[in-house]
C-alpha cells in the first residue's frame, strides 16, 4: 500500500478459470449498481405516488445492499480508495461554490 491509497490486506482467492469469491462479489456488485441506477430512473418517472413509494423503498433496499457488498469487498482488500490531494479537493470546492453563486445570480 502506498501513501496515496487506502486499502486492507487482500484476501487471496484461487486463480484460474473457475469463478472464485471475488468474481462472484464483483458480479453481484456490478448487478446491484446497475439496479440502483435503474431504480433511480424509475423513481423520476413514476406515474403516481403509490408507485413512487414502492420504487423508493426498493431503491433504498438495493442501495443499502450494494453498500454492504462494497464494504465486504473493501474489508477483504479487493477494493482500494485513492487519497485525494487537498489541492484537488479545494479546487473542486471552489468550482462548485462558483457554480452555486452563478445559479443564485440567475
């Protein structure tokens, strides 16, 4: 691990053509991400309040499950995060602040 990365020690999985736990978790995570995106779209297009509430409940359940899968993968060292440089954070913050100011003035 370098000083620009946040990660955990990797849990080793068997190599080869056979699927392993990491493969299954990657597939599950990809599927859940896609489902969350699709439910977000369905929420914006729901034709009535009852349907909206059902979609919202399902969206939240899948979003929570997606987060749980990510957390397991992160703990097993199969995901790492990049440490953002303070300069990049400040630059992005200033840009967003300016955009907000521009919107307020319109």
